[in-house]
C-alpha cells in the first residue's frame, strides 16, 4: 500500500487552548510539505467570547443556528463555526467574517481561494465538550474527535454500518476493550469520509478491517491504507478528557 513517492503526513499540534496563547502567531503560516496542523479547544473556553464569535459567522450560518431546537446546540454551533473562521482567518490573513467558505458537490466544506493562492484543505469535528480542526495544504484532510459513550448502541451501529470483516476484527479484541476500540475505529471511518466527502451511509464503503488491530493496540503514527480505490494515511491519538482524535489524509 502506498509507494516510495508517498509523502508521510506529520501531525503538528498548533493550539489546544483559547484564547490563543502567546506562542500562537496572529498570522499562521500555511502548512508546508507533509504537515497537517491540528487545533483543539473546549467549548467552555470559547463560551466567554460568544458575542465576538457570533459576529464573525455568515448569514447562512446564523440561519442554520436558528434551526436547532435546543439553545445549547445553537450556541455550540455558533461557537465552533466562529472558532473555525478565527483559525482560517489567521492562515488567509483576512477578517474571519470574510473567510470564503463553501460546500463542495461531495458535501466537503472548502474555501474559495484566489487563483495562484496556495491550496488549503480543512476539516472540523466536535464532541459534546470539544472542537477539533485540521488544516493541510498538500492533502485533502478529514478529522474526527470522539469521546466514548457508555450509552451508545455500539452493536446496533456495527450491524448496520460496518462490514463483516470489521466486526470480526472488533471481536478479536478483549471484551472489556471492544467498546473503546469501536469508538477509535468509528473516528477513523468518520475522518475518512470527511477527507473524501460523503454521507454516513458510505460507512459501508470505508472498510478499515486491515488496520483496526494496529489502532486497537495503541498505534499512533500515520498508517498507509487503500479505501474505496483511494490511498490514505490514517492516524489516531488520544486527546484531552478521554477523547480520541483521528486524522485521514489523501494526497492530491
């Protein structure tokens, strides 16, 4: 899988806090070579700046926020999209409110950049507590952050959306760790979909049975794999407060 010309991604954590620490420049250089920049933050850290973040999101984003039934869900949506715009504004050296976000035909969010500008791919994910963002130049990138939930219907989800081979690999894991490994594998599959673009129903096409064992054993370095005819690198690392963060990268 892969070849000698593959550029192996290097995951670089830029910030895990907000407000951004002094070590994070107001103008962030676009990732070079195989770098993928990772940003994570707790909603609780963004909450004090809700008024500011709510002013940088677009009219369309405000309309989406208004459609949530729960006030907390609407607030979290506003916080994470405002945060996304703050981060991308640092790369583009522009007002966060003017970051030209679009949704591609494959459902993947993107940025409309002027001709001749370095390409920039990003992906955003969230749990109940945290937001995660990945930014890359050389790769189409996808990120997913997940926190294991004891109430989640693991078996029903695997029966519906996972391949027989993936379910077999999960059963090889000791019973007391299968739920944890399920969430790691789920995050990897979500990250793959976000890198490719697509819907949850495409989960059946993202068979990662060949590498579940590696990540079940705690492997964190990027792993080459071929999914649905595309070459990817997948990586997985623990994040704060019991979370796992998966990143998928597909070289353009």
